[in-house]
């Protein structure tokens, strides 16, 4: 993954954001809302890095304004949630090597660090793939139409996609 580093002003904003982003008291993280300096962020962004939460929220708002349905189907995951997905992946695909194409162990997953979102429906993911670079959001894997991360500076170009998570 390409990690985007920007100016000192952006770093200061990130520091302020990390102190200012707090999830609302909801039981379900998929529908939990966070806020940034008192501004409500898109549903499903609780626990994401401030930068990703803000970028996704801006994209979500634009998608809605364009009449496109877009939602987070999976965002921040606990280590335990990711470990359960990893074990299930090994069971489903028969080996750790095969499972890695679709799911990573907790120490390697960008969902555990709050640096990835899975989105739906498919039409929303298509819209985000076409427009997400405006906010630095890029589809990362060829085999996962739903998985997006901050991978470029807004308005530039997304890096080439990896074939799958095993290529990370």
C-alpha cells in the first residue's frame, strides 16, 4: 500500500482530527456515526482513521447528491473480528495461502488499523472507483470490487491495483 504523506498543515489537521473524531454511542459499528469537530460523518466511519473517515464522508455526500447509493459494508474491525474472518477464510479456501487472496490475518489487515472500507452496493462501488480519486480513495485489489483505501493524493491518479490481498 502506498501511504500518503502530505504537508505540515495536513499533519496538523490529522492530529486535530484524531483527537476530534469520536464514535457516537451505537451498538452496531456498521451504522455508528462519528463526528469531526462537531460535523457528523457518514454512517460506518466510526473507528476509521480521521483522514479516511473524512474522505469517505465527502465521497458519500457527493454520491448521494448524484443519486447513487453508497454505504460502508465493513470498515474498522477489531483484531478478534479479523481473526475470526481469517480462520473462516482458511476453512473456506482450504489453506492460509488460498485464504490470503481474500482475507488477511489481523497483523496485516488494513481494516484492523481503520485504513480500509468495503462498500456497496456494486453500483456505488463503481461510482467510487470512477470518482474516489477526488478524495484520494482508490480500489486496491483487482479481485475485490468493494475494497477501498486512501492510496493517492486527491486529484492525482490511483496506483495500479494489486491482483489480490496476497500480493501485499
